[in-house]
């Protein structure tokens, strides 16, 4: 909408988990390295926690993209809010191998589903493909039986390796939920956390996204990177990327609507008021 006005190839601040826009702050880099290590070394399970909007889902997308489809078979469960342990297994089987999903009524029971899953994992392993299961929003799981079920599938192993790598993503309360189940906690050797960006990090994050969106050309949108503007955006957003994106997108929209390219901290405040951002 405002791309042409600001000489942009794309909108820089969209709230979508597009790996192309990944800004590797030191903590994002650390988390990416640790989770990649869990996968590469077949360590069983890893946990990525962090407040809302800090980049957990985006990092999962980056990992999936980097893995490609050649050597890995991945199941990405975006919504683990299920009422029965069998449903989480069913969701994983569906994601790993939709054609193998049992449809007979008796097979909604957990045992046949687990057997089916075990066979899929073994087949993939025999064909040299590693199985990765990513459970996003894992903090929403209330029923300990679901976590217990996830622990049980980590028991699928050959003599020398795990048959799957499990990665749990969730808001900070996920850590306590995992720790409440000692046998599961012991099987999660690698943990990492994403916190909000620092003040400096906010500016670097914005500059990175603008660079990707501008490409080789030049754009007046860099006006948004003035120190006082970045400071206002950092204050409003608390360093949370999703909040930074929302505000920056509205600043660019408002500049376009008002036909101004002069962005200062008063302009930022007026946008926060105009759009009733909280
Ligand atoms: N490191 C980053 N580089 C670029 N963009 C980012 C980064 N971190 C977050 N974002 C942006 O912020 C948006 C929100 O991030 P994401 O959805 O990954 O957060 P989340 O931690 O999964 O939040 P929630 O707990 O609410 O699910 C992303 O769509 C992305 O546009
Ligand atoms: Mg998320």
C-alpha cells in the first residue's frame, strides 16, 4: 500500500514468520545454534522459551527451512491444545506421514497410533532420514498426560540413537511445566530463552528489516532509524519484535496518509495515540 511512497520493494514490518527477515541478535543466534545442535547431534529434545512475540515461531521456521526435506522428516504442530494423549500422537502421525494416518475407529486408541508412529519413525530412519517433531505453543498444554505422552515417544530409540528429536516452543511458563515432570525434564538437555531486545538491539533489528525490504535501492524510510525515533519505539515496544513491527508499520502507513516523510518522536507518539496502541 505505502511501498511505492517509501521506495520499498516490500513492507518491512509484517508480522509473519518469514525466515528471510530473520535478525540474528546474539540471543537468537545462540538459540538457533543450540537447537541446531540438538538436531544435528540427535540429543533427544530441546526447549525454546520466551515471551510472546520474541521470535520463537520464526526460529522454528528458520530451522525447518535450513533442514530442507532431503535428510529430515519433520512434523510441525502449531496448536497442541488437545484433550487426549492419543490426539497429540495423531497430530504428529498426520504431520509426519498423512497417508499413513489410521482411519479405522479402533485406531483412534493410543496404542495402535503409537505403533503406527514407531513404524513411520523406523522407516524414515532406515531410509537415512532423521525425524524432527516441533511442538509450538507448548505452554498451552494443561494436561500432564500430554507431556507424559511426549516423554514416552522419546523412548523410541534404536541401540545407539533417538528415533526422533523433539523441540518444544513456548512462553516462559513452559519451563515450570516441563520441570514438574522430572522424567521429561531429564530428557531435555538443551534449553534456551528469548528475551526482549535491548535498546540498541531495537535499532539494529529495524535497520536489518529495512535493508531486506529495500534491497539494493535507497529509501527515505531510513528516517525511522533516527536515535530519538528508535528510542520512542523501543520504549513503546519494550523490545518485543512483534510490537516493534506493529508500530513501525503504522508509522509508515501514517506517513503515507499524511504525505510526510519527516518522522520524529512526536510523530511516533501521535501514531501511538491515533491507533490507540496499548
Ligand atoms: N529475530 C527476529 N528477526 C526478524 N523478525 C523477528 C524476529 N523475532 C521476531 N520477529 C518478528 O516478530 C513476529 C513475532 O515473532 P514470533 O511469532 O516468532 O514470536 P513468538 O515468540 O512465537 O510469539 P508467541 O509466543 O506469541 O507465539 C514475527 O512474525 C517476526 O515478524
Ligand atoms: Mg509463536
